[in-house]
């Protein structure tokens, strides 16, 4: 049984997300609030809170400052940003500041369900369509320098590791990757560890961000 706090100042959205949660997680208990101060108070008083769904633009948030406050005060409770924002840099900043996921309010119902399943299973959820989107022209050269994986590192990956990395970049969990590639989940974990080591990154998020603009078809032709 999960206990999830929904902090959002739009009653209709709270109702919609509660409906998604109740249909997907029948034994889940939900709590509601509409501003950051009350979210902090509820979270401090609830000993067994499993997750906070946090609206980026509700009263008291001041952008991502509200997320930082919540993470500083309650570092053990996972927080997911739920927002109408669809800017790639906002998504990346939210993860950098400690969110374990970012769900856009325009996401289809089944995508929201999948996101919550991944997050409650202990994974980080990123909206792959936003992560893989291109940046404005004046930022392309900076992105290339900062995030792009050098060709020699990509070439060091085996074909199976490339397939795993491709599915990681689409936001798939280890369980989904195992199913889609018809391999054991333990094998996927081993591939992920090898990928991180070969690419010189420390975690799954860094690998996904680095792979955001790779043409996998080009490397899988070999």
C-alpha cells in the first residue's frame, strides 16, 4: 500500500491524477494540498509517505526553489515534479535538484501510469520525448560539447549494450528492457553497469542525457 501526497492548486488536475492512481494502484492512499507550505506541513507530519507529486507553479513554489526547500527539509521522501512545463532545461534542472521524476500534465493516461509504476519501483522517470528533443540553434554547439558521447566511447559498446542504451534513452525500466529484448533482468542490469563504466558516467540519468541525440541506427549497422 502506497501513500502519495498530491500538491497542486488545480482541483480538476488533482481529481484526474487521483483517478489515475486509484485505477492503477487500488490499495493506494492519496492526500491533497494546494500550496508548498501545507505540503511541507503534511509531509512532516506523515511518517509513512511514499511519494510527493509536486506542481511546479503552485503558490509558494517560486519555480524550482520550492523543490529545493522540500528536498532540504525532507530528503528521504521522493519527489516528482508534475507540470505543464515542457522545456528540456527545466526537466534536467528538476532532476539535478533532487526530483526522481518529471511528469508533464499533457501526458496520456497510460504514460502517467507507466511513469508512476517506474518511480514507485525505485527508478527515475524522464519524459523521453522532451529529453530527445532538439535545442534552439544558438545552444546546439554548447549541447554537443557538454553532452554528446564521443564516437570512440560509443564504438566500445557491444551491439547488445547499444540496444540497451537505446531503450534506456526512451525511458524504459530494466524490466521493460528485459521484456523487449527477451533477456533476463539481471542481464540488463549487467549491461547497464557496463554501459556506465564504458561511457565514464556515474548513473543512469547521465547516460540517458548523453544519449539524447544519438542516431542509434548508424551504430547498429555495424
